[in-house]
C-alpha cells in the first residue's frame, strides 16, 4: 500500500494538538528542561506561539500520514523564507512502528519540500530518542548542535 500525506482538517488538528502538547511536555520533563508542574502550561504557550492560526498557520504544513484508509501518524513541516524547512514533529502511532512508515514519511516530506522550493530540512530530536536519531542518521541528517548537561 502507498503511504501518503494529507493536510490535517480542524478536527484532526484538535486531536493532534492535545496529543502533541502532552507529549512535548513529557519530553521536556524527561530531558530535565521543565518541572512537571509547569510543563503543560509551557507546552501550550509554545504551540500557541508557533501555530496561532492552528492548522491554517502560514508556512506550517501539518499532515496526517495515511496508508490505505489507516491513519498511521502525523508530520509537521514549517517552511521558512530562506529556503529552509524544519520538522517540528513526526510521530508514527505505536501500533504502526517498526513497519518502515517513519522512513517512508521522511522521504515523502523531502519530496514535498523540494516541490515547494525548500533546499534543506532541519529537525530537533531529544537525546534519549535513540530510535529516531538512528533513523535520521540513516537518511543523511547530520548533527549540527549538541547540547549537554550534567545534573549535580
């Protein structure tokens, strides 16, 4: 079956937003960046700032990843005016992981980016996400910054 990217509608965006805020807050807590009591509030602020018009925010492309009639995940690509894109999120739902959909999605988003004048794509990955880091390296992404911290 063919994997395809479909623009999120308003209902899909609201469902995604609830998931993304909680996931982002949890990742920030795990990384030691935020305290649990402030994480959800901080995450909501970040999403409000990045997506003031929801799924219709200019230069932000939010897609549902589909295989056949199944929703297997989501991907969010922001396009910048300097011919650079940035992947804010790619999530393959748990039950569809390990089937190659992450790799196929990354190839699809690269095709979309090229068709829209994007010459490079950046992304952020949390240090503890080894599976994602391995995938990105296999796809040719290079580390450009490394932030390190030691808890005392």
